[in-house]
C-alpha cells in the first residue's frame, strides 16, 4: 500500500532490510556515528553529534532519512 501511494504521488519508495543499521549511520555522509557504534546504543539518547558532518541529529529523524 505504501509503495502504491508513493508511486502515485511521484515519490521514491525504497525498501531496506529489517536489520539495516539506519539509526547508527549519519544521514548526511552514511558514515557510522561512533557514539552509537561503540555499544552505547541506549534508546534514551535522542540526539547525537556526528563528527563526520559536524551536525547534531535527532535519532528518529536521522534514521528515517535514507539516500
């Protein structure tokens, strides 16, 4: 249903694997965010600083943005 609606309105639909670590990658550079890679993956952490892009990311929004 989601794919159909995306195509109907001219949006891109891309399906990724269930275990793809999107919340652990920077949405700008697709590089791993060290704070989340080193076992400190608490769901209480809502914002993370990425040393690659020099930006602060909201964890949920960052995970939703995939190129």
